[in-house]
C-alpha cells in the first residue's frame, strides 16, 4: 500500500469514529503504520520464509546467487549489520542473520559464559530472535522517520519535486527485516521439547531452524571432540516435530536445516532399532566398530547384535557409549543428508574440520546422485585457522605440480615470515573466492560465519583499551573510533538518534502538540555532527 493510500485508509477510520477522534491526525497514523509493517513475529516468519524460498529457487538456476549471513549475539549488532549492508550495497537481498547457539551460551546465559553444550536456558533462543527483530524494526522506523522529515521540509519549502522524490522513497522503502537462520541445537530434549521450543522460535519470527543429529543431553560444539550422534529415526522425529510446529502456526514454507556432525563424531549413545536387513537402523548399525564373538566367550553384561548370520559385539566404552569404525565419517554424513532430505528437511549442514571445497563437494556429489537439488548451509567457522589451512592447501597443490618448495616449511606456514610470499598471496586469493567456488562446486546455497561479531567485539575492544589506557588517552578513542565513524558515515555516531530520540520527538509532537518537550532542539549536542 502506498503512503497516500494508507493516509486515505486512516482518514476513513477517523471519519467513521466521529467527533471524539478530532485530535487524531490520519497522516501521522499512516506514518506509524508504515513504520511498523510487521505486527508480530508470525508476520515476519511468513514474509522471510518466502524470501528464502525465492532465494533457494534462484540458486537452483544459478549457483552464483548464493546467500550469506553473519552471526549476531545482540539486537544492536544485527541492526548495525543490516544498516551497513543497505548503506554499502543499496539492498539487503541475499543477506540474512544467523543466530548461533554457541554465542547464546557464551554471551547471553544467566549462568554466565558457558561452553556450547546446550546448558543455557532454552528460552534465551526465542528471546534473542525477538530482540533482533525489535532492533531491525526500529531501524525501519528510524529510516522512514528521516524520509518523513524530508517530505515535511520539502512541503514547507514548496518544493514539489523534492516532495515527490521523498514520497517515492517512502513507497519504495526496503525493510531491514531479513531471514534469520536460528540454531535450535539438538532440540533441548526429546521430540516434544523440540516441538515446543520450535513454536516459540517461530512465533518470535524465525523462518529457518537448524537442528543437529547429536544427542541433546551430551551435545558438544561441532568443532570440539566427544560428539555423540543419534540413530536416524530419533533425528527424523525432531524434523517432523519442527515441521508440525511450522504448520500449526501457519508457516508451511518454513525452512528446516538438517545438520550432521557425523564427520567428527565417533560415538553413538544407542544401537538403532532394526526390523530387517538393509533398513535405516541396520545401515546405522553397520558403521559400528564390532568384533565377531563366540557365545561361549561372553562376559557379564555384554551387548550383542546379529548381522548376516553373525553374532557381533559392538565396542562399548566405560561411558556406555558405542564406537563407530574409524574412517566411516563421510559415509555416515552422506547417509544422514540423504535421509534428512527424504524426510522433510529443506537444507543440509555438514560440519567439517576444515574449509576444503573438494572435500565438501565429494560428499555433495554423492548426495546429489540421490537428491539432485540438495543444497547446503555451510559454517565458514572461526574455529578453522583459515590462513594455515589455505596455505597448506596451496603448498600441497604446488607439491603435486612438482614446484620448488624449499623456501617453505609446511608446519610453519602461519608465520608472518611468509606473509609476502607468492604462496601466501595465492592462499589469500583462494580464501577470497572460497564462497563463490564452494557455491558453484559444492552445492553451498548459504554461507555463514557463526561467531564473527564475538571476535570483532573482542578485537576492537582490545585495540581501544590499548590506546585509551596508554599514552594516546582520549585521542585513542577520538582518532580510532569517533573520527572514523564520521569519515565513514557510520550512522550511530549520532547515538541519540540511533537509540530513537528523533522517533520519540515525533511521537511527543503528535501526542502533545505545542506542549511537547522535545529532545532534538538547538542545544542537543548531536547537532555537532550535522556536518
């Protein structure tokens, strides 16, 4: 609906109500309505689910149309990210937000910093989704508020051309609200617990939920040791639970991202239930590390399974966990992915131990032989040492080509000594093109970095502390922060405006008229940044 169409609609409402509504300005009511396009989280989930579905279709036609996101642990961080994207690229198309369970555990738990083991409060996940969208909607209100001020100024100056330009900008305004891919970990319990939490996350606005095939009570970070997976049927129950949550809340287009941690998980908590040879349970059990036994040699409390007429004893640890055969990780990943897609998942996530296009592509090729349009979300993780990994990949490629590598030591390639070398430059170029290369070769639709803003916050704070508490003093802040904000056009240099003071002034004027006590007068020090 256009701006003036909304004014007309609000005028009709006022006229129906009669004399008691004479103090209501239909144009200001229209402005409020446009500044609050989404009435609740389900409106957001439906809107963003369609965006993701359209983007997935576009990727199927052209893998250059991959999408990206950064993990954000606070609403302000997500807001500033999307404001920055609009400033630099003019559109939010293809850019999402990622909500990391790791960062919630480390930064948002009432227990204080926690490892990524699903020990944080499950309610903190939907709470962060709601917070992120609150800040994104405020970014809409702030940006539209500025356009309304431009329109008013043009009208006051009698400049019809400027007024028409402002009105067009209002009608064509692009929201800061984008899809959030939200981490539900391993579901925080059984399928019922997963369903209940999924509903809360969808109601908060999430259109895409990422769930992993680890046991919920032994869950580990994907880049730590000790990961324990569950049989496929246990995982599929949770995928179905999430789909039912989407359907119940009227978001059938909602996206389920099925993550497999099997590549780095060598353990399972239980032996899968199997009815007949070759079924899914039997396939899962076929990966167990077993030895054939004679019944006469059995000890106390032994667990046995029968396969192909043989009696087998799975290797069981003192923790009562069962061990997979070494070297089966990729085969288990492929089976996990095919099974998930055949049972309602929309996207895959394969957690790897390094960023290697061909390793990922090798698995995706096998998956696509069964499910041709299989697509991945991939974690461009800060847990990888990207510099070392890619320098070693270049080293190995050059070694295979027979090039002279006598100037390099493979295990020391992280050293600054190599930073200006041709090998380092080639590695950096491969890092730069990794996302495009992996999207084209390895079926990766969505690239994300899980923890980037965790690291940028730490790095920028360290740099500020070093300068401010050192010899630079206040210059350490002014030169490295405020002056750069001004030079680079960072909107929050006017932090009062960013926090909503101008929005509040608009409200005060509408509510109180001439009696309004507004904050944005000539004595507001924010005016020092007008130039």
